């Protein structure tokens, strides 16, 4: 049996027909990041499920 990587599934939220993700690099060490970079990392990513 192949062991799958479960860390990805802890970072997503399943919606109806979509998968909701958060942007990476927007949790800590925000003081050294520029305002523009932090602004681009705001919000969520939605991926449409196929099938």
C-alpha cells in the first residue's frame, strides 16, 4: 500500500464542486514582506473539481 501525503488535505476546505486553498507565505514573517506582496497574497484560491 502506498502512503499518501496527508499534509495537503489538512490545508484545503472542500466546498460544493470546488476546493478552497489559502495562499502560501502569508502566515508569519510578514514584516519583511512588501505591502504589494502581502496584498497579492490576500484572499483565497478556488479550484473547480472535475468529475
